[in-house]
């Protein structure tokens, strides 16, 4: 039995031969009228074509013969209403009542559920759509529960690849779900801990040092960590780029600001990445770069209520670092007029003025 695809091919072949829409419409109706049974896809495809061509007369003829001879299992109410609504007179109450009776006898018929005009008057369709939504919500909840159970199983069994795959699936299916967000955050925190362990484990363990060398121990440790962080960043940028932000935080916490900036260059672009870069530039004393970045972020994040204060605060410190103390003081004072206790603004202002 031919489906929608074969009907489309058939229509395409007719037009390839240079035949008119009138000829194609009549040929198709004549052919499908002779068939003993029409599938839902065939009746829907043919209905759509005739409505598009404006041949409501042929559509009516087709429907009457199909009903009289029992050619179709489900009557396409949606297409009937669409055809009536596209003619130059309003759909009558009687027509609506007849359609409602048909819908009640063949619940969940697809064309009725998909046609906007039917939704505007049919009580039965409204009930069916509500039922579909309820079933969909319940199925989504069951699916989410199943996936979380799988996630917990893989986590307990320490099957990291499978755990990662299920978490990605959950995030894709439920992007706005708070519970999934918390699970993802917990997973990222665990990954950050793993990264820290990898960094420390890669550090070269030297022999015990004499009292003369002990002063260099901390510096050597940080140098080793700096080098290992960059090595791990190169690996993560290929295999797990989403973990680069966590690695950058680790570098920032150890005050390895240059390493932090280099890692952030490879990290995917996000608002969190940009603001961490701003903080790292501040700590590294790269004030001119900081001002350029902050001005870029001000133009980019116009919707955020926090951005103006954070941007002004960072620019004030940067300008002070560049020797423009009067401008820095004015900027910091503008923050305190609106948010009196913003970060350490008040303490900095007192220090700058004194």
C-alpha cells in the first residue's frame, strides 16, 4: 500500500511531465477512488495536496465516496475543517457539531489534534490534548527516574564513561531541570577533585631538602603545578574541553594566574569563563587588558543586573593600578551610592583617599 512518500513521488512525476494542477488533481482522485482501502498517510497526503490546490470540490467528492464505501478507518476531521475554513464563508455551527461528533467516535485522530481551527472550538480535542500532555509528563518523569537510577549504578560501580554518557543524556533531555543541574554540578566538582589529584600526583617528589633549600620548596611546588596544569589543559582541550573551566579555577586558587589565563584561552566560551578571566587579569596586574575585557562584557551582558556593578568595580581597581586615581575613586564612589557594601569597595576607597 502506497504511503505519503510514494504519493509525493507520484505528484512530482506528474509535474515533471508538464501536466497542469487541474489534471494532476483529477487523476489522483480518480486513482485513489478505485482503491479498496486508503491508509491514513494516503488520505492525509491527498487531502493536503487538494487543499493546497484549492480543489475543495474534489476533496468533498473524495470524502463522500470514501465514507460511503468504507475506504478509510479514521475520517480526517482536521483536513475537513481546514478546507471549510479556507473557503469564503465561515464554518457553521452545524459543521462544528458534526465534526465534534466524529471526533468523539474516533478519539485521538491525528489531523483533528493538529489543526488549530479544530482546537479553537472542540471540547473533546481539548480533553484529548490535556490527556496527551499528562501522559507525556508522566512518561518524562519515568524516563528521568530510570536514567538517574542508571547514573547512580554507574557511579557506584565507578564506570566513568557510562556515567558521563547518562549524565549528558539527562542534561540534553532536561536542560532546565534543577535536580539534573545539581547532579551535573556534583559531577563537575568530583571531576575537579580528580584533576587536583592528577596535578599533585604528577608533581616530581624530590629528596628531603636541607635547611638552605627549604626556602625554595614552595616555589618549586608551584612551578611543578604550573607545568602540570598546562599539560593537563592540553589533554582536556582535546578530550574533555568542558573540564577546562574547573582546571582554571584550580589554577586561580593556587594563585597561578598566568596558568589560569592560558587554560581559559582553551575553555569553551561562557559568561563564567569571561568573568574568571577578568578576575585573573586583575590578580595578574594586567590592568589594560582587564579594562578592554570588562568593556566588552558590559556591551555583551546588558541583561544582567549584576554586570554593571562588577564591571565598574574591576575598572576602578584597574584604573587605580594604571595611576588614574581620581577616575578610580569616582567609579568606586558611584558603586557605593547604590550598593553601600559591595565587595571591599568601601575599604579600598578609604585606602585610596588616605
